[in-house]
């Protein structure tokens, strides 16, 4: 990823927060057929000695060949890249003071992304899978007036569906964050953008600015 220093975000708490808030990751792999990408909702676990940047956990359909790309059987999983896209917004030249002064401005985009690099491991374990699905369901159903749980469906139905999925885990070895949020703009322009764009972009811009002060 092209990453000028002014856009580089390294704070683990912010990187994890973006993944938690935007859990649908794009997992990029490379095999005999070339590059491939799969879109998978993940949970992220805090860092540990064996995973200095945390662990991503999710699941895929058993028919999806992704989980079979976990390596050569020697314990070394395939290197993969998981991309998480945070808030983004189009920036019109009308938001810059310079438009009125000289007209020397052009449109751009503000955005935040996280790239997580690590090794893929498949986990074909019903107990592990049930625990993961229980956590994922509880988290994403929490805002609902009447949250759904797996116990709401017939046990034999759930058991059949669970046989059709396989767990995956990525122990993150390297993590990059790119926060392109107007760092090179004047404070007046940044304030105007925050008012125009609203949340969540305004908070994203403020958090990044706070890191530089």
C-alpha cells in the first residue's frame, strides 16, 4: 500500500477499533490461479505473544476453497492480506478556501483503511465453530429489539448448517493503517469538512489530528 508518512496510522487501539467497527474484511490470497479475494466478517482478538497484532477469526462455506489454502501441512499457513475499509467521503473543491482565492484545488477522497498481514489457518472443530458463531451472533444482534440466537432455530437445522462451514484464523504479523483525513489541509478547511461531512468522518479527522498535537 502506498503510505506517505503523514497518513500512516500505527496506534494499535485505533487499528483494532476500525476492524471492530467495520468487520467485513477482504481476504486476498495468491495461488495457482492467481490472485483471489473473499469477503468475510471477522472478530478481532487483542494482541498476544504469539500474535503481536492480534488474531482475526471468521468462517467460510466448506465449499469455499479458501480454507484449504492454509499451507503445506508443515504448520506454516499461507500468507494472506485482510483489508478493512473504514469511513470514506468524497471531498469537493467547494470545501477549500483556496477555491475562492485562486481556484487551484481539485476533488479528493478522505478514507481510513487497515491492512492486516498474517498466516491463514483452518479450524475444522464444531465446538470452536459454535463458540465463534455464538459470539458473532450476539455482537451483531445486540442492537435488535429482540436479538436472535442460535437457540431460536431447530437444533437439527443448526447442526446441519454448521457442518457446511469451516473456521479460519489469521494470526496478524503486521498491520498497516492509512488515515487520509486532510492532514495537509488548513485548520479552517478541516473544520469546514467536519461540519459538512458529519459523523463518522468528523470523529476520524479529530482523532487523527489529536495524534499530531
